[in-house]
C-alpha cells in the first residue's frame, strides 16, 4: 500500500511538473526575442564554444551556458575572429549578427534554449512541493505545486533565456541544502551544499545575497539546542555540547564557502583573464575598467544629444566602498576577471537607471515599486490563498508550547530568503522589472499551500469547495494570459490591455510582440487595407529579419540598420511598443514640459533652415543627422502626449499598442499649440 501511494504521488507530481514545462515552452512560437535573450544566448554560446567570457558577464554564466548547451551540437555560424564588435565586446551587435544575419536557425535556437531554462523552473516547483509538504502536509504540497504550476511569473521567466529563473532556483536550493547540512552532516549533503553555493554565485550577481542568508541561518542554528548528527563514515556521532555544535557548524560553513568559491572559479575555466589566451591583446570589455570602477566618466559619443540637452548627461559618480573593494579584488586577482567586471557593472548601473511606475518617471526608483509590482502581477486568488495560508499556519501551535508555531524553526531558510531579498529589493534604486523579486515567489506559494490546513476545520466540504474555486480561478486567470504570461496583470491592475499604464519594460513589454505584429499586418494587407503603418519598437528582436512592412519611427535605439531621418508621419496605424509609449528610455519623460517643447520647435526650425541651406561639411552633416534623429524622437513624444489618455484600438502581441489616426489627428498632434491639447484626465 505504501509503495502504491508513493508511486501515485510520484506520478502526480511528475504530471504537474511536466504540465508546467509544456505550458512554458509551448509559448515559444508566439514569443518574439525579448530584450535580454539576444545577449544571453549569444554570450552563453561564446562561453561554451570559445571558453571566453567577455560578453555580458554582468549576468553570471550558469543560465547562459545552460541555454546555449543544446546549441553546441548545431552547425552554427559565428562572427569572424577579428570582427570589431567581437573584439570590443559589443554584445548587442554581435548578438544581432549571430541571431539574424548569419543564417542561423533562430526559431530552433530559441526553442532549445528556452526548453533548457524551463528545467530550472521544474526544479523550483519540485522544491516548492517538498517544502510545502514537509511543513504543512501532503495537501499543502499539492496545493502549493498546483498554484506554482500556473503562476504567470514563473511561466513567463521559466521559458526565457535569462538568468532570473536560475537565480530563483539556486537561492531556494542553497538555503535548503545548507539548512539540512547544519542538522545532519553527510558527504552527499556537504557536496550538494558546496555545489549549490557555487551555482548561486554563477547564476546571477544577486547570488551574493546568499551569503547573509547563510550567515543568519548559522546564527539561528546556534540558538537552537539541538544536537548535530555527523554521518561521514560507517558510524554516527551525536554532537550535543553547545561549543561542539558551534565549532562543527562553523567549520562546515567555511568548507561550504571555500568549496563554493572553487565552483565559481571552475565556472570560468579556472582562469583569471576573461579573454581566451588565443585572442588578440587589444581585445577588451565594452567599458574599460577605469570607467566601470568610477575612476573615469563613461564615454559619450554624442555630447550634444537629446538626453544631454534635456536632462544633462550624468557625471561619473565618486567611487564607493563597493567599487574600491572590487578594484582591490581585481588588483589581487582574488576572483575571475569577468566575475569582478560583472559585479562592478551591476553595482554601477544599479545606482542610476531610468524607471517608470504609475505614470511617474525616476532614475533612482521608489521604495513602493516592488510592492506595487507584486500586487499588480500576482493573481488575486493566489493573494487570497496566501493570506489564508499564513493565517492557518499561525494557528498551528507546537504541542505544550502555546506560543510558537511548530513550523517556524523548520521554515527558517524560507523566512531568511524572503526577508533578506525583500529588504534588498525595497532599498534598490534599480526598478526596471517585476522579475527582480521572482526569487521570493517560491516562498509565497509554499505558504499559500498552507491554506490546505483549513481542511482540518469545519465545515470541511465548504472549505474544500472554496480552495478548489480559488485554485481554478488562479489557473483560469493564468490561462487567459497565455501565451503572453510576461504581460500578465491582475484585473484590478488593468489586465493585459491596461497594465502598461502601471509598469513597463520586463514587467509588460520586453519586445516579445513582433511575431504577432507580423501576422496582424499580413491579415490587414490580405483584407485590402492600405493605410501606412508606423512602428516604434522596443526590444532586441528584428523587424527587418521578420520582414515587417512598416516605417520605423523614433526607435533608432532598437535598430541597427540604415534609415532616413526624420520621418514625417501622416494618418495610418501607429504600432507602438508600450515601453516606448511611456518614453522612459527615449528621455522624453512625462509630462511634456516647456523645455521639451522649446527644443522641439528649435530643432524644427533648424531642420527647415538646413533644407534651404544645405551644407557639405562633414561636421555639419553629422550635426544635422543628430538633429534629425532627435527631432524624430521629439515628434514621437509629442504624438504620445496627444495620445496619453486615449485607449489603444487593440494590443498586439501582448505589448504593442495599436492606434488608428487620421491625417487631421496626426497634423494636430505635431503642429497644434500645446494649449489646444485636452487637459489630462
């Protein structure tokens, strides 16, 4: 009977894990290449193929290597060894060539890479099931697993070639195995703790947060007078004296840390230099070390560009304690060069980054950003079950204690992970995506699973029906978002059609909508529609490679091809990526103010004068090109200011807002005085 129950449990868990994997991976055909996938897949391929770590080291190596591993058996073309972009680590340009220009099979590459990343999601769900079952019982395990299997966030990032799912997996794994090691010592647990501690560092730069988590777990373990069981040979020893337990667990922690650093070095081929010895000596990172360590300002190839004139180019910040520490570690070669450069890059650009929340623009973030993101992008049934689960768990008392819930000590790894990660998130000024709190979602679903504890209360049938309805509503809400789980917003947050008013970038529009846009345009043309289509695309996918018949408008930061500037739009369809509609990365932030309007009119007059008095001097031609590019962006900004309160006619690909405008509306948006615009709602 017991073996039969175990077999049924294994089959049920396996079925839910397989369902999750299929739900995630099967969206690949509809999901375009998102912004980070180009650089992650390209960098991962270069790591495995050339043992070279110059590309994109700020996102770790583990997930990139894993995604590119199935590609090693394909006959793929790579850029020439002396290619300028490869030599100078211009990962976006190298990635564009690798994915779009060399004839490599992009759909197959994406499917293989995404299917591999989804395996991290499978491991995460298995850990969720084990934790919930161990803390709150078998029913809680099933509920937590089912909730996680339909979680839009885990489905979205579990099938994208990025590092977010990997760091989620290995943060949960490392606190789990380390906590088990602190109670029962075996060779398998020690080796697994070492491997997990190294993997979490390789998964993403935020893996360093595992260090304070493990230290706090160690201190928490010392406060518990439980013996330490040591099973390193044929005999079992029980260490009971407090000093012996403290000494042994401290030694285990040091061994785990040292072993984890060894795994980190192994991830970079036990080589300090990021560049393979066979590479030319003049190859270097995209940003030189002095600039990334805040010793020199970042280079600015366009000193008179739009951001400089509107807001000023940020000066090089003063070196911080963090940059000094990284510089010292670099001087002494304590860690691989690529890892240190990635840490320096992450530290530098996490202090200043354009961000958007609820119609507001900032470069240093908001304390409320991640709470808002969690509320907006978590299903309402899951939130309700989380509240019910926490309440049910807190009602469970240890026998004879009457104060502390029996699960509190056992769940210490989850609580440490959740509170340290959330404390860090609230203090972060890097507010560019809901995905940055993805590692806390396993804890959410483990405690949501505790809602199954209510089945021990009366009326049992009503409680069972309520839980079933909640789980079904959660799954239905998730399925309605399919295949664009990335764009999911709960109904009170606007849903798929309105979430862009609250959050953008990887929280809604990461450039995934081009395949659906191509189909939409084909349908329009097949129906005989001849209206012009203007595309303002945000992301790393390629409208050119997908043969999208549209005029590119004000999106040169997402385009590497030749164009004529400026575009003079007329009536027609305007396909606008939601991220660019909010103009965060175009530096024309909300609201359109007097400085922006003055520059718009000045550039308009300058271009009109240049048209009547053309110049052949190279400097003048370059300045005219820059002015034409800037003016096109300002045209787009003024158009978006006109459309700010208008609902799009439709949303294509879960991210591209479609507006049908007449010639008169376009002329009004670009030429009418601002006083004629309707006041904002």
